[in-house]
C-alpha cells in the first residue's frame, strides 16, 4: 500500500540522502568551521580526488546545502547558512563518534573537545564554560541579556542591538555534541565569537574548526569577568 502524503509535510528525504554519503558528510563537517574553503582543500580533508570532490560539491550546491563564493578565478565553498550547521550538529549528537586510530587523531580530538567553532559560535569546553560564566555573573537571564550583560558585552566590542536585529534567534542554547551541555548559539553567540577572534583572544589553527585560547585571551577573559580594566587592545566603553 502506498504511503499517504500529508499536506505541508517537509520532504526531508532528499536532504537526508545528500548528507548520508560519507564523502559529502566529510565535506559538510569540514565547512562547520564557518570558513569558506577551496575544492582542493575539501578534497584533501575528505580524502578523495579533486574530481570526486567537485562532483559531490556540485550535488551539494544543487541541493542548497552549500554556497559558492568567487574571488577572481577562484571558487570557495561554505555552508548555505546556520540552519544547515544546526542540522549537522544535531546529527553529530545522535551519531556515534568514530574510533581514534592514531596519535594525530587523538590530538585533533582533544583540540576539538577543548575549543572549536560550531559554524559561527564558540563550542567545546570553552563554549560551555563561557555560557556558564555569563549566567553565573548575572549577564544572561534565559535568552535575554541583562543590563550588566549589556555593559560587559560592550566592553568586549559586541553590538547587542545589532545581534537582536539579526534574522535568527537571538541567544538560544545550543547543545554541545562533545560536552552534552549547552553553549551559547544564535546571533549573540556569533557576535561574541566574532569579537573573541577579532581581538586575538582565540585564534584558528591548522586543525579545521579548532580554535586556541591565547595568553592575551586568557588574561582578557579573566579581567572581563572580574570587572578589572582590560588591555589597550580591547574596546572599552
């Protein structure tokens, strides 16, 4: 007996089929760092030939899961939006983690668990810890920034008003797939992470998605949450 279609049901099968292929899943996961990458780099990260990667990227483009950015003769690929990243993060939480088979993989796993970008916001232990500090200090109340939080984030250089106007949820919890606890997502999470990277408090490294807390960042965050004066590199209001 044929399945009965329910009006206005979302047709999730084509999207699920695109993500289900191991090579395309690897490409999409590599793009979760939020940066646009060239086809050659994505081929290397997925462990396939350039021609194979190009074929898979064409399908992902047709399916609306990735966008292409052109700079002169070069083409760079990125996720089509934060909604795609959210789907991938949910799948990571319900899926099983692959076994670690080498010292290099073990090191990469530790770096990703410590601090990484979840598309455009801070994740891992660092992201969970940041949300904990914002809440403990009375800077966040649910999904709302308190007056104290407005002042603290302004010192960091975050435009809270602009984040509120973004066409996405403002400050939702995002369940971290390694910590199984929440980090800060949404427009505010993206704005805070952007500020941390712009200040050089976190820097990107050779491992895709992983970010590292710098000495300046360690001192800056400690001063920020203790109410002390920040360094001259930090915008202070």
